[in-house]
C-alpha cells in the first residue's frame, strides 16, 4: 500500500493540500488536473526528487515503511516517463542489465526472456535511438520492473505515442502491472488512459 | 527536512569555498595591495609618461573588439564551426603570433609568394606601418586570434534560436537573406555576445606577451610598458607601475562603456531600419570569408607550416620561397633545454586544469541541483579584470619567486572561468531525469553521476578539461611574475627568445607549445567519440 498523509505543496502562486491519498497493491491511481497544478511535482516528491522551488511538507509510506526522508535510491519506487529516458549510451540489453540488481540470478537469461516476451529479442544490441516510440516505451517499462520495485510511477507514459500504439502500449503496461501486483500512480491528461480510480488535483487546490 | 538541511549547508559551504579560492582571495589580495600602495608620483607626471600608451591601448582595444564583433556577426551566418574548432581557439597566442608573423611580415612568406607570382612587384614592403613590430601587425594577430572565440560563442547562441522559423517568416514577407540576418538575428545576438566581447576587450587591454612579440615599442601598449617598468627597481618606476595599473583598470572600464554604447547605437539603428519596411532587391546570400571553416583550416595550416619550416631552416633570405638550407639538429641540441620546460608546463597545466575542471563541475552540479539553468557571470569576474593588475598585486604581496603552490593557484584562477564557460551549456542543459531514473533503479548519487551523466557528457567534460589545460599552457604573466626562475615554461621561454629576435629558435618552442595543446585536444576528441 502506498500512502500519502497531510501533504502540503506550496508553489509560487498556489498550493495543494492533500489530507490523504492511498493506493492498494495492484491498483493504479490516476492523477489529473490543469497544466501547472503540480501533478508531476507530486510524482517527483513521491519518487524523492528534491524540488528547490516548492515548499513541501507531508508523509509518505510504502507497505507501512516511512519513506519521507529516504533518498531516491532507497525508496524502491520505479519511474516511467513520456520520453522513456532509456540511457542513450547503453544498448537495450545494457539498459536492462543496468537496472537488474547484481544479486539477481541469471541476469542475462532474464533479459533475453523479457526481450523475447515483447517480441524484441533481436534488438538487444540496438541503441535506444534505433528503436521506434512503441518499442522504447515497452523497454522503459521492462527496465523499471527489472529492479523489482515495490511501487511504480507513470508520468504521462503514453502521451508521446500515436493512437494505435497508445492502445497497445497501454494494454501491455496494465498487464505487466497486474502481474507485479504493486501500487502505481499515473499522471495523464487523457481520461481514456485511466484504468481505475481517478483523483482530480483541482479538488485540493488553494490560492 | 532533517536530511536536507545538512545537504543545503554543505552546498553553501562548497560554493563559498570555491568562491573563496578563485574569486575572493584573488580580489582581496588586490584590494589590499591597492589600498596599501602609496601613489607618490603626481597623476600629471604619470600621465605625461604613460598617456600616449594609454591612448594607443584604448585605440587597439576598441578597434580589435569592434572588428571582431562585426566579423563575428557577419561570419556566424556561415557553416557552423564544431568541436574541432575549439582546438583552433585553444592554439596558444604566442605560438600563433610567432607563426603568423613570419607569414605576414613585410618580407614574410605571403609577400614572397606575391613576389614570385608578380615579377613587376618591388618587394619587400618598406613601411614603418607594416614593420614586423607595429600596431597594425598587433591588430591583425589579435583579431585573427580572437575572432574564432566570438564566432563559436555566436554560433552557440544561434543554435538556441528558432532561426529556421524566423527565416521562413522574414522570407515570406519579402526580405532578403542578408536583411533578415541583420534586422532579425543580429539584434537578438548582441546581448548574449556582450560578455564574450567584454572578455576579448579586457584581454586586449591587459595582454603583454603578444605586444612584446609583435607590438610597437614607441609608444608601447600600456600593459607592455607597465610590464617593462615593473622590472626596473627605482622608486619612481614603481610609482609609475602603480599609476599604470590604475590606468589599465580605467581603460578597461572606458572600453566596456564604449562597447556598451556601440551596442546601444547598433540596436537602435537596426531597430529603425527594421521598421522602415524596406526590402532590398539583391538576394545577398554570400557570407564573410571568416565564416568559412576552410579559411581557418588554411590559416592554421599556413601558420603551422611556417613554424615547422622556421624551426628547421638554416638560411632563408628574401625573396626565396623555401629555405636555402636545413638545420634540423637544432631540435636535438635544444632538447636538453626544452625537456625541463616541457615538464614544468605539463605539470602545471595538468594540475591547474584538473583543479579548475573539478571546481567547474562541482559548481555546475550545485547549480543544476538548484535548477539554475543560466550562466552565472559572477564566476567569470577574473576575465573582466585586467590580468596584469591582478598578477601585479599578487606578485607584490607574495613575492616574485614563490612556491609551486602559488603559481598553481594563479594558473587555476584563470583556467577555472574558461572550464566553467566551456562546460556550462551542456551541463545545465542535461536532462536531470536520467539521473532520477538511475537513482530510482537503486543507484546512489555518485554511481548515477559516473555511470549515467559522465558517459553521456563525456565530450563536453573532456573538452572543458582540455580548454583549461590550454589556458594554463598559454599563461605568460602569472608564470613570469610569480615564478620566472623556479618554474619557467615553454611560453615564458618562447616569448623571451622571440622578443630577443631569434625566430628560428622561438619557432621550436612555439611548436612544442602548440603540440602540447594539440595532443590534449586530439585525445579529448578521440576518446570521447560517440559510438551511438
């Protein structure tokens, strides 16, 4: 369970006050709201990214463990973004191996299996620039899951894709997340992206 | 907030430490020197002795800056210079001047070439205006050496402008390419070029090594004259040195005011032209020769060839196009003298470049964490104070022949702003989300920096180090005034030999200086070649 309590985010011209938000394992909570309201800032706070221009107070816990003061690398929360953010100097295989923990058994075989499962076995040695948008989006999700996170954040992961690809990548994402049974938060502008509960941040907006 | 408070404090302490090392201490030493130096001579007598030099310095500074500005504005329309051109900018001034002088002097290679092609020509050129050591030669050397720097700065800014969209609009409205460039792009370019232009102006006000080689002697440039006076030991000369240093600061200020005025006038004139609605008839797509990469390749090759031939020639009398005899043994016989200089130069350059580079990276990392994406001009302050004034103050406070540590510190003070300037664009434009990705996968901040950011920014990081290295190699005044006996370098020796008139031997030292920088740039470009 991912829980946010007593969160206050003070921006330059407005603030968000969120008494409580929680996401159960296997559930995807969708955040919507006008541009600039603070959706991505909220996601970054959950991830643990310092935000010098926003004053933030609140508590965050995952499966009962308080994460509020923990740095990003100790939170065990994955991130998938609109740009996919695959490391351009690494091949697809290297991106996945980079994410897979060193202690994992048979890392190479795991990578091969994952690439095979998405029909991209022959792209292991390709660089991200050589992939299509849909292929990049799939690899980005696989990479996030490779580190065995306990929760995942999705920051407009489908908005750079065309309508046809969007549907297939969306289905792929939901099926992977259903298998992983972890709480997830999604930021999107498109209501069609939302697979479950939707929270409109405008309800928590104050001048 | 418990963990962020120490981080913030650490960040502030680190910034304060960097500022202390590279800005505050250098300036406090100067301030101390200025306030404790009595000015015994009257300003009238000082002006009588230094006035002519001051006027000449102002003239050379303004002319160099204006010509470089207009050539860069016109030239940046051409093909874009790339990273390789950074290596041309980094060619040490002294090596460039020694090579260029043989090329363009009244009995030099170009004149000999004209002589060979035009039998009617009566050479060599006889005019004091065009003599090897003259104001005109000085201007040519300074302009050719400074122009690539401003061109690169102009093109870096142009790349960030939506030029294609502006051009489409202007052409659709019936404007020619040339009018579009001067009425739309140039006004937008003037402000971002202000700081690089000021850096060029201040460099010109206070440069000593180039005037020593190719500048006029009567009157000499003010920095040149103050440099000479500082070797005298009479009290009167010392007073003039103090007045000279003050005059240099004043000249620097006046030059910047004049350049600011010129910018204002140019903005107004172009603005008025733009609202007349007048379209020119001609297409006007031709650019300035300086915009063409081949021009710079040819120039660099000609200067390099001139240095190589000079370093090996035994006799080369007018009007012979090629040397009449060779004496390559000069290289071998000079090696015992060159080797220790090479060691001094490289040691100093490696350490100061590394210190400067580390400082620049730390500073930029802190800026990036605070989401400050703009260049902080305060860190470049050492480039907008005449170098002679700074080094003079340091010399007077710490003594003329000091430990390696002071020399290293003085070099780093000047290498640091260039490392910061070279790296800031790429570093602050780097999308931090890649680092968050790595950290969300379980990597700590150091691991994320080394495994994700460093490989992606390897070329700008390497070029920034190489640039800092080349700046240290080219330093003349700090080495000459702070450690001339204990740590002479290739640059100080090349200037001494060339100003003594032995251009053949000076070419050997200049080549070693050039090769040192060239090797570093080639290695930096080679090892950072992108595979993907």
